[in-house]
C-alpha cells in the first residue's frame, strides 16, 4: 500500500458523470456566483472587520483586507483551474488526491472540517448576537445571557453563559433546508444575497459623509496605544507585537481572511453545476473580486465612523450597528435595517458552509476513507441527508458551547492551510500531466502559484501559538482515524492491492 497513491483524473471524471444515483445538477452561473457571494459576505464583513480593526490593525484593516484578498485571488486562480478540469464535489480534498496522493488528500479533507463546519459554527454564534440586537431594537427585550452565550463567557453583571440556543436553532433550520434540496437552498440564498449586498452598499454610501478623518490618524496602531479591558475581563495590550504596526496589519489579515472563505465553497458544488467546466471559474473569481472591493470600501467607512478601540469594548460583536446608531445621526433606522440584513446574511453563509462540508465528506465517503453513512443520499431529494444531520449535531456543539473568537481563528488557519496545498497542487499537476485538458488556465502559474502559497504561509505565521496547537491536535485526531479506518477501506488502496495480486 502507498500512502501517496493518487486517484486518476479518468476515475474522477467518471465519478463526476451525472447519474440517477449521483448528486443532482441544478446550479447555473448566476446561482454559483450568488453561492460565492452568499458565503463570503457575512460574518467577515460585519464581525471580523471590527475585531481585526479593534484588536490589531486599526484603520489599516483596509490594508489587511488587501493582503487577505491578494492571497485569496492567487489561490482563487488555482481553484478555478482545478474546478474547471476536475468538476467534482470535494474541493481541495479532491484536487490534492489527484496531485499529491491519498495521505495529503486526507489531511486536507480533514482540515476542511475546520473551514466549513467550524465556519458555520462561528457565523451561527454571530447570528445569535445579532438576533438579540434585533429583539432589543424592535421589541424591547433580549434572550437571557445564559441562553445565548457559551459557558466560557461572562456578562458585565457576572452572569455565566450556559448554551447558545439561537445558534443551534438556525443551524437546525438550515440543515433541514439543505436536506430538502440544493436548488431550493440556492433560491433562498439568491434572495438573501440581493438583500445584504444592497444594505452593504447603503452603509457605504450613507456612511461616507460621516467619516471622521481623526479616526484614520494614525493609520497604523502605534505601540504606545495603551490597553483596553474586554467584556471577558481580559486586558488587551496594544504594545504586544501582533497588536500594532505592520505585524498588527498582518495579524489583521489572518483574522479578516475568514471573510473570504466562501469563494472556495463554490468548488464543493461542482458536481451539482450544470456546466462546471465553464461556470465554476466564473462563480469563484467573480464572487471573490466583487466582495474584495466591497470589503475594502466597507472597512474604510466603518473605521472612519468610530475610534478603533470602541470595536473591542462598547461595540463588541454588534459593532456595525453600534457605529451607525452612535455616529450616523438620523440613521437609526439603518442600524435596525442592518440588523435584519445581517441576520439574513449570516443565514446564507451558514447555508453554504454546511453545504460545502457535507459535499466534501460525500466525496471522501465515496472514496472509502470515511464510513458510507456520509455518502448516503435521500431516496427522493438526492441530498446527503444523514451526513447533514450528523454535521448539525457536530456544528451545534461548537456553536452552542465555544466562543466565536476561538472557533473563528481555527477556521482561518485551517483554510489558509488548504489554500497553500491547492496552490502547490497546480504546480505539481502542470509538471506531471501538462497535456490534461484545462478549460481554464491559471495565468503566469509559475509566479501565481508560489506567490499564493507564500502569502498564505505569511498569514499562517502570524497566527498565535494557541491556533497552531489546536491545528496540530486536530490533525493528530485525523491521523488516528485515517490509519485505523480510512487506509483500510480506501478504494484506491484496494485497487492497488488487487492490481498487485493480479500481476503476481
């Protein structure tokens, strides 16, 4: 048996062929672009922007978005090439299987759980906080602190969280929608995308005239910016290396990078696209370019409205609504409207993340690396319904009992790791199989691929040791599962063994 056995491109294309037993091809180009935008615009722009600006980058969070956007653009070009020539569910997992072998494919498939499943959990936590904001604005009450926060959080009044019930509820609702069908889910997502993009544009347009130039000076956080006390009681010291200056900007890039993870979720739906060779690159690149521009403009306005320290203290997870209500006189109605759109926007992000996760595991299960329950399709809807229910339970544990700061950082480092391997994968495949038909080719790949890997590695380097520790522990768990189950049940390994027996 070989740990680096590769899955042939021919077998992948055979698997991608539509059949009555496979996933249903229902997504056109507009749906794919909307899928990308639906996943990208959500927690990143409304929560992570304020967290990165308040804690590390200050007004220069716009530069953080540019760095993160550059890394994603370079990786996105590689994703587009892969998605056009290997139009099958599985995203980076499938690409790694074809280029670097089974062990690397397993690592990236297991790693993608950090991106999609924990990404859904992170956004669900944010959804819960904005639900409270909406209830307060429209009805004058909020859900008790203990029932919408994790056990690790304490209110200003000293109340301990127990479980985040609203986060679990939205995950359940969207899981049931995904079980019903991808086409139905895409329709809901398209409607939400139109609403939230319109609101973001409204904030940028209306907020521009309220920008206070003093809030953009100095542009980078100085080392002597002092300290602030967070609502957890922890002291945030701006003198720390990653909390000011250019290192702070780089750390901010690794945080707001979470805002971009949606574009690669498009590639997980390749097996449900009507014309994947032509439309997958469009879905990935157009959604990424559109959202990057929107992010830069939005972050410029947000940091111009309020001093960056307030995003860590008074504003917190609802910093966007806070900034509008306090600093945009006469636009209180917009603050309320933003809360509604944010809830809708978060919903579409969770929807796409849950979709992406189950499609990755659908492919891994079809390859024999994980139990067949993850590739079991509903007899009527032809969706992986058992997998969807299992991930509802898994994601709910993190959404209900872990703070978003911890979960969000795990998502970022896991995604960056995936992007590095995808960038390297294109370099390898161009050398090992140069004649393979490529409907879309990464331009200047000898420059784009290494640069994409380097930019993502730089952002990984800025992650704290806690995130590295979590990633290592997660990968160790994955190795245990692979060597005790996956390697023994791998269809590729079985084929190699049978081939060796025949030759003997």
